[in-house]
C-alpha cells in the first residue's frame, strides 16, 4: 500500500501521481486524502496532483476530438439535427418504448441500418446510461419491429443527445 511504501522510502509526501491515481481510479477526493495523511504526519504533492490532472484532461479532450468508441469519425455526429435531444429515463425504467430519431454509420447519417452494419442509434428517450465521469456506459439490446441492435457502448453526444453505438444483429 502507498503509506507503507512512503515509510519504507523515508518519504514525507504522497506523490501527486499517486494522489491522482486515488482520485481518478477510486474516486477518492484530494482533500480527504490530505486530511487522512495529515493525521499520520504525511503531506501530498498538490502541484504533482494538478499536473497529473491536467495531463488526463488533455488526453480526454484529445480522445473526444478524434473518435468515438467504435472508431467512427466523430464529425458524423455534427451532421445530426441540432434540435434533437434524448431524455434519460434510466433512474425509473430499465425498458423504454421510444422513437428512433437518428441513425448513423461510422461515416454518415442514414435512413436505415441493416444486418451487420455498425452504427449509432439516437432515440427520444433511453434507459441506457452514457459514458461520463469515469463511469462506463451501458450495453444491451435495442429491439424494433424488424430487428435487433446490439449496443456495445452508450455515449453522450453534443446537444443533449445520447448515442447507442453498436451493430445490427438482426434486421
């Protein structure tokens, strides 16, 4: 554990890198880490923590600019109607009877997806939680009258839309 490692190495401060790991991986707030360590006579490298935080922010921004989960060109989502939004109903429901408002392949907005197509479905409402704040988005199945779509990742899109990214498995 980190405390024993600090004692063994005669360190008086938890490295910023390790403090950030506690925050990023386990959701442990910096102020609580500082409080606990202070009681034991240790400090925290706050500058190192801020540095690690900034590196992570830059990585996340860069990743969001380039692609989504399925490797699609993220600009495909910029083609969607700006007025479309998705209402999240997952706190109250596990299943939702809703309307599909948009479909995309990895490159363009389309009117239909067929068996084997990879793409994204946007709906009026969804019980699927979208990846956010370190929590991974939901996976599952969207069933229509004519087919099934395997949701491999759920993502937040600009303008309040939630995208269900995956593959048509039937239809």
